[in-house]
C-alpha cells in the first residue's frame, strides 16, 4: 500500500515534497496548472511519509524496463487531450512526464517548462556533411537552442521518381546529429521554400508537365505531386518529432504564402496532409511578413496552425508581435520572429550586402529583452554549390537577378565557419544576457591554406566534345523547346539550326531567352573554320537583336545558341521560370525552323551525368603536339569560344589539408570543379564575388585537379591562385554596410 501510494505521486507533488512549495519557481507553479502537470494527484502526503515510501520502493522494486517511445497527441491546445502515460515496471506502473512541446499562455512549453526559442537557420544542403557537426557546435556556442532548416524538394527528387537521400541530401543523418547535440529543430519542408534556392526548392521538371501546373495553388494536378512528395518525405521525419523522442518541435506549412497568394484551400490541404503523416501532436506553423495583408492571406484561422512573423531587422518588433496575436487563437501566440535577418542576400553585379554587428545585436536585444523568441536567418549561410543558386526579379520578368555562389549572408558564422568576428561576438553577448545556463565555449576558427598559383592549360573547346554526347539525348523539333522540356533542369543547353547565307548582313532576333545566350556561326565549307565563331550574346536584360556577319559560304551556315540557365527564380510572381529559348527565333523577320537541342552534361550537387565531360577533360593528359599548337595558336581568335582549362595543385601531407579559396580574378565567367565536385559559378568580371570557397573535405593528399569551363575570356596568363580568404570586391561592385 505504501509503495503504491508513492508510485502514484505526480511530478509536481514529488517536487513539493522534496524541495518544499516555497522554493518552487513561478514557472514551476504555472507549469503545474497546465495539462502536462495537471494529472490528478494521489493522496496528499508528508515529507516523512514520502521518504519511507521511497525507501520501501527502492528495496523491493526491480529495475525498470526500457523507456518506450511516446507517440501520443500534443497540440497547440494542451487541454485538448488528457492521456496518462505510464512507464512499465515488473510489478507496477509509474506515471512519468512525457516529452511535450506546446503553446499555452502565449508561451512555449517544453516538457512543462517555459521555453524561449533562440534559434538560427542552417541549411544542411549548403554545408558538406563532414562539416555539419562543426557548424552546429558553433551555433550552440553562439547560444542557440534550435536550428531551423528548409527541405528542398529538387535536391531530393532531381528527376521524377529518382530519390536522393544520401551525402549532402542525407536529412535523416542531419536530424540525428541535431538530436545528439541536444539541438531542437524547426523543419520547413515546403513544398515551396524560397531560400534563394533554385525555383524555391521545386524540382524544375514540374515546369515540363503539360498542361502546365499551377504551382503553390489548389490545382489538383499540382496537389497530386505534393501528396506524392510529402508521402515520401514526412514518414522519414515522423520518427524525429519531439514527442516521438526526436528533435523536431515544429513543422512549417509552405513559406511566406501571404506574399504570394490567398488560396486557403491549398493551405488547408497541406495542413490535412501533414496531420495525416505526422499526427496531431506536432505544432504546425506558418511564416509571413509582419503586415496585416500578408497575415490575412498566409495564415490559417483557429488554433490548428501557429502563425509566426518576419520583418525588417531594426523595425520595432512589438507592434508586429501584437498584430501576430490577432492571427492566433487566444493564448496561442508567443512572440516569434521566425526569420530575424542577420544579413542579406547578394546578386551578381551588386555590392556585397552587409549589416552592422552592433545594429543587428541591438535589434535582437529588443526581442529577447521582453521574453520574445527569434530565429536568426541566417546563423550560417553556407554555399550554393553546383547549379542550385536561385534568382529574383525586379519590376518585371526581364529584370532578372541571379544570386552569387556564396551564401555567406553576412551571418555570424561565415561561409567557411569563422566565428572570430564582430557580429558573432555582439550577438553572443546579447544572447548570453537572456540565457540562464552558461554558454558553451567558442571554438577557434578552422585553419585556411593558400596553395599558391595554379597553372592552367586549355584542354578542350566545348564544341570539340559534342561528338561524345549520346545521340539519343539530342532532341529535334521544328521550333526551340525549353530546357525542362528536353530534360535539362540546370546548366546549359545548345540549340543548333542552320540558314542560307545572304550578301547583306542578317539580323537575328530571339524575343525571349532565359537566361543568357552566346551565339556562334560556322561555315562548314571554309578550310580554316572547324569550330564555330562567336558572334555576340543576348540575355534577359539586353537587346534581343544581334547582327550576324556577312559570310561567303558555299553551304548553309550552322547557327549555335548556347543558353545558360543562371538559376530559376525562387520568389515572387514569376517563379514559373522556364529556361532556354522560349519563343520563336527570327532571322531577317522570318521564323527559323528546324532545331536540334543538345544537353550539355555536368555535375550538379546531387547528380553525376552518364557522360561526364569534366572527367574526360580532367584526364586529358596526353594531348598531341599538333592539338596543343592549335589550341594555343587559335586562342586569339576564339577567346569568346567556351573552353575547358585544367590545372593541378599538390598537397604534400594530410596535415596541410585545409579550407581554401580559388581566386578567379582576371577571368571571365564560368563554372569550376575541384576533384569532381562542382564548387559553383564564377563571374568576377561582373562581381562582386572573386573567390570560390573550397572546403577541406573536397581536397586530398597529393594531386588535386581543378577543371573550369570558361565561357568568355580566360586570363591571358592562364593562372589562378589558391588563397586563404574570401574576396567580394570584383567587378564594379564593392562591399558596403547597409542597415537594411
């Protein structure tokens, strides 16, 4: 009888008995009134009676069986469910406090205790897996208890039905690591994520479906695609929900939908779909800009979904948090800025965006000083490796602005993981003031190494490698087709046609090209013209007309249009952003028919093509003397003809393997691959980014191979440099500090 009474004591009674009611904190007492702590107690007892019972219990009760995982329901309303959970023992049961993360009294409650989210965005797909732990440890040292991350659909399903959950796409391993490090997770599975990521995370093959899908809407055909994707993704993450023993405390529905549309049926469908896979126990949330219009369009009435806000850093947060409360149920609106901007994005051709350290820290202090919560966007930006950078538009679709390769974002943890900077220190001081426990020590910056000059050699012209393309991959059509329609979701597509030469100069018109086209011609009957000749370039911003030179040619002239996809638009009304030639092509006012579309295969972050041009070029060591002479002699005439260049650098021993940066100063525009890993795009002639980040895990002891595709104008000396620092001062752009 004594043992049974002691086993039935609630958690709150045990605390009262052991430490006395006078020592209970306000939080503990408040917590005791909540559902998690509100189970009816057993018989009230004295401290003496409790101690006797405890001694009896320890003397006779065998060891507990392992703790089972909990899967009961926990919603925004902690009083909606009143399930009792028991831990199995051999002879009896004991009530234990289940894991729970809830909202009540306009506060977050973790396992019944008041909790403030001090989080940060860190995207697993912008950091090599070997560095995930390093970056997470640095985020903890800043004082963060939560990591927020998107899940990009296009990374995990680059082609219909082709699923990728390995390497940098190994979401499950990332979640396990967060759990191991005692870091909570706010998961943002989209299906649209924005995030300056190609097409806002949508796989580009969605754009090839006919009739066209209406993305981000209740279009049934689109919803079927989402149902299938979430039917794959959400069961993978369900075991990692907090109430299942994992780190995920909240799951976001869509992303800033109020800035795009007001299709409530779409949002309700996503909520129903998420609940079906994840249950009622997880908090679902939305994020919208902190204006009434955005919140009215992007939120869901009632307490089924928690509405959060974001706003410009420096704005007074509390009027916005007050507005946030209007779009949540009473008592269900803890103030949360789910995107507190620590910096900003940068497009090619712009100044490198930066924000002041003290300014940013002061803005965070205004939130935390009144028990608000915030998620730093970004705490660590990382890199847009491969072809996955996004783009924005301005006043219209033609005002196209692709993002640079670096996603440093001027975050407190830099692209290469550095924390020895003013912004990290300023934010840490603020967070430390509002954190009861002492913060972990700050790791020192990782070592950097400059490996010096890298002499490159021209190893092939792009057009020389076209014979290696599988003829089955070449698509023929009367009119040009989009990249997506021929299965080329990123990179380059070559359009080939021909026309009859005229005595007068011809005028080429391509009304709509996304994003940048280089135009070449070739007369097959001329003795010394075995490669196409560069004529000019057309892009979304420039004139769409181009004069073709007079040519005395006995045969038809071949026309080559090499189109680069510089990144699908990821935000705004123009996300239906197909790539390639999207209109008829006119020559002297007449439509030019008869086209071949040739995909140019390259590495992307999660895909290796069947025919790998980079590998072929990298291993082209034994070039004949005549070929070398030709490559060198014709360089003056073909400087605008895309060509591959290869260089090698050596690392003497493993202790010298460190992060490095490749400087592209003096080069034109292109892509770079180190040891078969696509480190991204370079464009120093436009700026502001001069150097590309090369993480140490890409490098190896001994020989390292750098292969670039230079589209425009190589450095005359054919030299690059491996240096130990980033540089954002190229082109006409300079770095400047903005206060947003």
